[in-house]
C-alpha cells in the first residue's frame, strides 16, 4: 500500500468514526463536539493568520462561523428562556467579531472569541450528568 493510498484509507476511517460519534451522541455531547470544533477552527485561524495564508484563514473562519450559527440555531428560546436568549445574543456577538477579525486579520479578536467559547464549554461541561438530558433539550447550545 502506497502512502497516498494509506492516507486515503485513514481519512475515510476518520470520516466514518466522526459520523458514528455524531450519530451515537446525546444532544449534550453534540453541543460539546460543536464547541470543540469551533475552538479547533479558531486555533487553525490563528496559525493561518501568522503565516499569511489568507484564503485558508477565511475558509476556517467561515467554518467557525457556521458552527456558531449551528449552535445558535439549535437554541430552544421557549424552553430555554433567559439562558437561551443570552446565548443567542452572545453567539450573535461572536459571529460579528469573527467577521471583523477576518477583515482586520486581528488575532486579538480571535483570542477573545476563543475565550468566550471556552467559557461556554466550561459551563456546559459542568452541567451535572443527571441534568444533561433536560438541559440539552431546553437550551441546546
């Protein structure tokens, strides 16, 4: 097996593994996966900014925005009440900051968004196990 063929097989395995992880995940786990994905994209953005890779930076920021938009769209504003409304406002702010960070090539703005997402993830991870099903349905994201 050649290296390119082996890499192709590894990539296919990773896609199947990711798909299985998503299909088997609880709503709480899905939100955690999305937050991790957004944080990973932002780490990539910083690397692209430092290396002057404009196209790759724009693509990664676009992917991070899409993830945040998915988190925002998953909010149940009726069941989540004030918490969901606050998260909706925060996600809106994050999306706007990422657009601005892209336009200005501003690492500090990316760092700010990363801190905000880490705070959300920390709070999400702190939800007690027995409350995760109810919480995930009420205020996904």
